[in-house]
C-alpha cells in the first residue's frame, strides 16, 4: 500500500495562485494503478507521530458547540443534525459569497464525501476511496493517500466507486475502502498505521460509507445485499485495529449457534430453509448516530436480498432486522431495541438513510427523538430511548401503504402492494426511494428538517424463473416491466414522474412547511446554519443558499457539474467558510435519461468535474468554464441481428449491465455511455465483457456469468441503441 506524504494529480487554486504538483514526479495517473491484496489480520500497527493533528475525542464531539468553527464528525455532532452555530455568513450578506479556493481531484467518478475540518485541516475523500488533507485557509494539499483498491472490484458495487468520507480520532484518520478494508492513517502525514480486511474476500462486499468513532471504537458497515451477502456492523479498537464486536442483522446458518442472542428471535421472523445460504441482505451501508447521555448507538439497516420476499422468505414474515433502526450499546454491541420501518421488505426500501437525534416539544412535553425519512416515503419520529413510534406521515408520493398505524407501529399496506399475483404492480416510491443517502439537516432555530426528497415510480414484478447467481444482482424481480418504454411519448410521460425537491418538514406537525422544486431527482445533501441559511448543491450543477425559514433562494454559484454530497461550514481566525465536494455519479446511473435532463440533454448524462469547492465572503476565484459537450456519435457497426436477438440482448443487458450503464444504455454519470462506443471498443467488445480487458478502469470480465452468445446479444442490443440514437440526433439537427 502507498504511504503518504504523497504528491497529487490535482490542482488547488486560491486568490490566483496555482499549486500544481507534478504528476510525473508523484507517479500519479488519472486512474491510479492497482496493486494488491488484502493484508492479513490482526493488523500490524505503527505508532502515530501526529498527536498534534486531529486531536479529536468523544468529549470534543459531544461538546462541539463550544467549538462552533470545527466540523469534527460526519454530521458535525453525534446527533447528526448537520446544523452549524456559525452566522458570520447569514441571510443578509450571503449574496457576497465567492469562491475562495478549489481543488481538482485526479478522479472523475461520483463524489459523495462530507469533508471534516479539524484544527485548520480539511480531511476528505474522493472516488476509489482516496484520502486527502488540505490546509483549510489556502487549499494547499498536505498529503494524499491512495489505498490502491483493485479497480475490477467495482463489479461488486451497486453504485459507482464512491466514498462518503472519513472519521478522525486522536491523531488518526480512518477510511473504509470499496474492497472492504478499514485503514487507519497518521493525521499529520497520511502514512498508513494499520489496514484490516473487515469483510470476507470471497464475497462481494463493499464499503462506501463513512466510519464513525464512539468511545474509542471505529464503527463500519458494508454493502452488497443484492449480490449475495449477509449484513453486519463491526466495531474496531481505534488504536490497535482489533475487532471489538460485530452485530449481524440477519440470522445465519440455523445449524450453527447464533452469534447474538437476539438473532434467535429474529430467526422466527424468517421462513424457508435457504435465505441464509444467499446472505439475506440487511447491510449497514450508511447512517449511524450516537446519544452520549443514553449511551446508545443507532444504525440503519438495508433491504432484503433478494428484494422479493416471496423468493427470500416464501412463507412470509417480517424478516428482522431488514429495513430497521437498531439501537445497541457501543461498548459491546448489545441489542437494546429496534424499530422496523418496512416489515417484510420487498421493494428495496432501506432504512439506511440519514438519522437525526433531537429534543423537541410535542404536546407540551420535551421528547428525546430520533427522526428518519427512509426510502419507503414516510417520515418517522421515534422515541430514541425505547424505540416506540411517536408519529409517521408521508413526505412524498406513496402508494404501497395508506398510512402507518400508530397503535402497532406498522404500515398499512395497500391492496396491490405485494407483487406476488403474477402481474406487475405500479408503485411509488421506486427503488431510489422518497429519500436516499443524501444527508438531511435539522435546524433547532426553525424547528424544521430539510430533506433532499424524490418522487418516482416503478413496475414491480415477480420473477417466476428466479435462480440465485453468485456475484450477480439477485433481486427476485422481473426487471423488464420496470424499464422505461421505447415509445417516446409514453417515455416522456413516465420520466416526468421522476422529480426532486427540498421539503422543509415540520416534525411536530408532521407536515411540509415549504418546498423548493428541482429539475430532477438526485440532488445534494443539506446544511443549515444559525445565519438562517440552508445550503445545497443540485443536479443542475449549482451550489445554492436559501433562507432556512422560508426557502427563498438568496444566492447561487455554478459548479459546472452535478453535486450530490453535503456541504459543511467552518471558521478560522474569525472568518467563516462553506465547503462542498462536487462531482456527478452514484446510484442515478441506472436512470441516465433523468440525469441527462438535468444536464440539458436527453441523449447523454451530465459531465463530471470532481472538485472541492470552498467559499467565503471575500472569495474572488472563478472556476474554469468547461467546453460545451459535443455529442459526436461514432458510426456504429451495421445492424445485422434479428429482432429476437436484440430483445434477448436487451433483457440480458437489464439483468447484468443497466445498474452501471443505465436504463436503455443511457449513462447518467462518468461511466461510459455504451451507445457512443468507439470502433475499437466495438471490435474488442467480447474481450472486454468476457475477458476483462479493461479491468483497470473498473470493468471486470463477466465470463463467470455470461457466455459468448449472451455477450453477442448484448452487443447487438447496444448497436441497435446506437442506431436509434443516431437517428434521434439527426432528426434533432
């Protein structure tokens, strides 16, 4: 593995002074070369020399408001409110905000990290799990760490080679890698202190979420449900890297002892004799929060695998702890309580979405609550001491359930919510949910929760011929009814149903206070401040400030790329800054035409410029304006395949390729749009798809899942789509 200090391939600019470190001297590449292999456990540790850096403790995070200029943890505080007490930048002067400095990352995939700011240094990540440290005043790169993840491991990710950030603790920086490792770095130099494998190397696990550190333990989950894994969250000793405890969210082999006593009760909610053989899902891939007073750690649990409960648990059952919020003791992982948002989950309705702790007054009484807007479309207010439901209401369009019964805490499903009767069922929300991983924010001044929300629909259909395929997407759904129709007029109507918006949600009244509509879905996370401001980046490539109390837009700045990450704010020497990571990518890749709509094109997805943008009231920088995208379609090969082969290729593409390369082969990110393949790529198609010719770019070979006939059929479908696109472009000229 590489140690730091490392030179970088990017560019940092401030006040007209450029810092350009030589890529040649650094040995950098646009897509850094991979080397190897997971280290053995237990890890070999090295003593940190950076105790003066990132001296973060539990006390500092708990009492973060005493240091309002810092951003010490993923959500700033353990309660994950993403609210800053800073107000030097406020609703009276935010129109003077300007770009202070920026940094160009040497990658071009999705960017989802929340930066941390600790004692003058910004720590953040880019795609491919790389870590960077900057001087927060000047933008000078202090060090860069590349974990050298195998690019071919991207085949085991659902949603691009993204990373949501680091944790810092007592002179160390912790990062999870997409190939399932947890790495501890020296905060002062970026040198590697230890590197452990948290997941089995023979299973398609991944890590994209940010670690948290509570009471000297680094907490990390993982992803990969649909590919055939069993979810869990792990706690590692922050100093040594030794495993402290692990909480599995799905019962395992019934012939073996339960790893946790609560799993015996959970097993009674599953049916059938094979779910454990294919994992069951339930990965803990994103959200956590911690209450120091109650000494409870909360984490959200993901969807079932396969999605379709009829396949996964054919006799029914709630399938604990899928789609649940779980509370445990952080010292031991001891179970305390859970609340399941979607019993018998069958729609990819995860509960891994951002959770916020707050004390709010309800019916004249102050309640300690945890709040979440999970994928299923209901906003939940839950007593965080005991897990009892306080209230729940729809925050977006929902048709799978009519309401949540306050007496039982269970959703009341509509008649056609379950798609097990042979016919497709059209439901809201779709698998992207009413809200995805993009963080919310809660302002104690306005009393509002700001949700980057979605609306979308999907045809859910049972796959009668389902057979588990290791390493493939195992949804248990017939995905063909879910793809957008070929008919342009009908497709336009369908795509119009996919929208995005900010909803300012009153958790006491359980109703929307105001709304800001967006061009499309998949917009950035939220930041609220004591200056009566709300910041968000969006899919249209703008970074925007709103009045937090009314939603009035006060300021915006072009980012020249979509923004999905959440901003932070910090201060040094009495000067306040606002920072956000920009860069398009992530799970919207499967909805390429929707993403393209935000970029002003229905033919290709938006461009990507991976940057860290930092603003201040006296900022005077300007981003370089990119050249307009030229959609030049190379002459595709002749279309010689018959209709049956093209249809076969379409179905195979949907089952194996569209999760990365998009519905109807329209890519919505930096992942290649396969309609625009070069003659060379067409010529090498079988070698790429079956032989892994471009594994160093993240395209693994699929010879273990597809044969030559499958690959030829996919190729025929893509040639067909290239000809269709060429005709559309010529008609538009």
